[in-house]
C-alpha cells in the first residue's frame, strides 16, 4: 500500500481504485457487497485510509472474496 499518502485521511473511489490496482467498478462492487466500508459526503463516496489498509490485510489473508 505504498501508494497511499500518509497525510490523506480519505480517498474517493477513483483514488482507492488506483491505490489498490483495480478498477473503480471493482471498488464500487466491494462497497455494494459490504466488503469495503465507505461513506457519503454529498454525492461523493469516500473511504478512510485505515479502512483501505485493513481491507488489503484482509485480502492478503484470503478473507475477502473478489
């Protein structure tokens, strides 16, 4: 997860997709399935940096289905 900036607290779907190396559609699907937690601010869907880091750990452990 070296792509994540330490100073940044939240990421949009496009930024999260870039950091994870997947498409924004995949990120959206994970959010819809409840595998990746996100929240809304107005029309924007945001994901906390800590949530992304935990998500990667879960994926590495094989606990997230893609």
